[in-house]
C-alpha cells in the first residue's frame, strides 16, 4: 500500500499541472479557446495605450516588446486594430488578401508595425504569413520596420520555405511569453478589478496549456491502479481501500474519477494507438511510447548500459 501511494505521489510531483482554477469566468463561459472574441480582444486592449478600460497608457506595451523582441524594436504613437484587413492585392493582384488578428501600426515619423497572428486551435491558411510578409515589405519598405509574431499555445514553429520570412517571424506561446507578460501587467496595475480579471486570465491560460500534461499524469496513475488492482481486491482493510479509492477519484483530478474510469480510459488509449493488444499486455514501456514521454533511467539501468 505504501509503495503504491508513494508512486502516485511521485507522478503527481513530476506532473505538477493545474487541475482546478477556482471560480473562473473564462472557463465557466468557455472563453479561453476563443481566439478572436476573447484572446485577441484582450491582448489588443492591453497593448492599446488609449484603452478606456485599463488607463495604463503604453506601460503594458513596453513590457510586451521587452519580452518578445531582443533588439529593442518598439513603436511610438501607434494605433491598434483587431481582425484588420491586409489588402495584399494593392501590391499584387495574384496574392489573396487576408485578415491579421492584431496589428499595431505607427504612421509617424516613419511607418512601422507589429503584426500578431493568433492561433489557439485554428489551422494556418495556405501561405498565410508568406502573404503578410510580402505585404509588409511593400507597406513598410524594410524588415527593419515591422515584426510578425506567430502566437500559439506552445510556441509552435511556423513551417515555411521562405528563409527571409523565417528570420523575421517571432514564435511565442501562451504557455510562456503571454503568461509571463500578464503577470507583469498584474504587478503594474493597482485597480483591484483589473487584477482580478488578469489573475483569472492567467489561471485559465495555465489550465489550457497544461491539458496534455494532465492527460499524461492521469494515464500514468491509472496504469499504476491497473498494475495494482489486486491490492484493491484483496486488501483486508476495506475502510482503508475505500479511502484510497475516494482519493483517486476526487483528490487528484477535479474532472475525472481516476479509479472508476481507469479500465475504460486505458482501453481507449490503446484503441487510439498503433498497438492492437488487450489491456493485459500493456507494459510500462509501451505506455510511455504511446504517451510519447521518456522513461527516467534508474541508476541500475545506467550501470547496465553498454560502454
């Protein structure tokens, strides 16, 4: 029993992901995954020095560019637009126009811009950033005058054969840069309502970007339950076993009863994998392969490794 509980605690420690973010309006109203109506509007408002909602001038913007750019790139007296139309046909009739999620544009003393393409779940359109890059070269004359930001949950790479575009795309994530920036915004503002909203937004994003980690943690725990099912069936202390079941059902995940659903979830995992085997043949090595995680070597494994 102690060995089993110790293993469960170790898995929890290894996958320290947020399971419950309290009474969170973003999650209750299912706003977190909405790229335009939620994320783009909120980000653009914080970046807007003339926002009537935060009254922080360009303080949030200064923190943002400091996090994203390492060359001191910035804008002065800029305007912010959401879902802004990029009229590529103005320069090339053959290139299809599009809409950029957020654009910050400076008109004077020279024309400069920051374009943010926001991808929470949506897929890229064909050569989407390539079209924007070609437009920017004409509109802002030189790559020195614009920056293109590709924002995804985990900082995904934008795949392109255009080497010039590749050099000028800044790939950032909600998981790292945006959460870091929002924490800085939280520290800057003094208004309690602003702090409350920013804190809920931060927690909602942390929850969103640790979803895969929670799934891995849950399956690892359920595999330990499966391996030790005799412990639950034959243990003499019924009261102790019921307490353990209760902990596994409600003490780890707030949204899934890990004990009650362990067999169903593991079978579903196998069904969706390349292994056509019954649950009884699932080994730890196969599980790690399915979950695409590396098994930590023990000292004894290192000593046995060929020299």
